[in-house]
């Protein structure tokens, strides 16, 4: 990212390479659920909150650049599409959090849905395993060297061939 | 073992080792993946994210999809 990204759980520094996932729960019938997702990399932040009037925090809109190019995101103008973290009875409050590479969500949801954007650390591209660089390659290379050494030992170059003739005429 | 046979074996072994090493330049995938979920279904990105896009698109009620 060229600039810092503000999430509802903290600010992610500029220059961080990230991936993002979109979380959504939505149904015609009310439901209370606890869900979680485990990623291959650490979670860096989550955007999920709305204010007491149901207006999503601006962090949603400001992070839409992480969205899927072919998807039209209209969640920013949707009231009550975030997590209701206040103004709810105990047990009906929506929560989101993470520890390491695991994100956890508690939702009391129906219509419209509850949405969140999860920002993940992008693993650094590393070279894959090099075939032939491990033990098999070492054995093969050793075998080749052994063969060369044995051949050299049986046919030592004669002294005459080791002595170079003088390049200058005598 | 004759000298010729040793020479051939040595050449094959070296060529094999060096050839395999030279051909390996794979780069692993850089994208973070989902290892597991509890109560969520991973789906393909929808065309539109509106307040009731899950209901309207007939998707599972609790989903997650990859963005960028």
C-alpha cells in the first residue's frame, strides 16, 4: 500500500503488502452465530464498525481499493451493514477480533447483512524447492566426481603431457 | 567396470544433477490463503455487494470471499 490504511483495529503502515477478504452474513431470519477463519498469514486488521445511526465507518469506503475489480461495492451507502457494536442488548452485540492468523466474529444478524473486510499480511514470494539441490542431487554429483577421480587415478597423465612446450622458439 | 563405462556413468550423473538444478526456478504462490473456517463458506466474489446481496444471490447465509 502506498499510504497507511486505517482499520477498526489499528493502522497498517504504508508499504505493507496485504491481501484482503470480505466477510458477510445475511439472512431473512435472525440468527446469532460465532464464526472464525484461519489464514495462512497473520491478520493485520479488520474493518467492521458502524456508528449508532447505522452509518458505516469511512474505513469501509477508504479500503474499497482492495476490493475485487469486477465487483461493485455499495456497502458504504448501506445503513446497518456494519457490526452493531453499541446500542444492543447484552449478548446481541456484534464483535470482531483476531489473534495471529485467526479472525473471530460474533454476529446477531438478519437483513441487511453484517459485513467486514479482513486485511491479511501477504506472504513474501520465496523461491520454491529446487529439484536436484537436495540429497539426491548431492549423491548424483558425488557419484560423478567419484567416477572422474577413479578414471583420473587409473590414467595419470604422463610427465611429457604435463610439461608444456615453450611457446618461444629456441 | 571399464573406463568407458565409468566415464559414461559419471557424465550421466553430473548432467543429471546439474540439469535438474538448472531447470528449477519455481516461485511459490504469494497470496495468503484460507486454511480453515468455522461457520463460514468460502465463495466466489459476487458481482455486487449490497445490503442483501447474499439473499438476492441465493448464497449461503455466512460467507467469505477473497478480494485482492
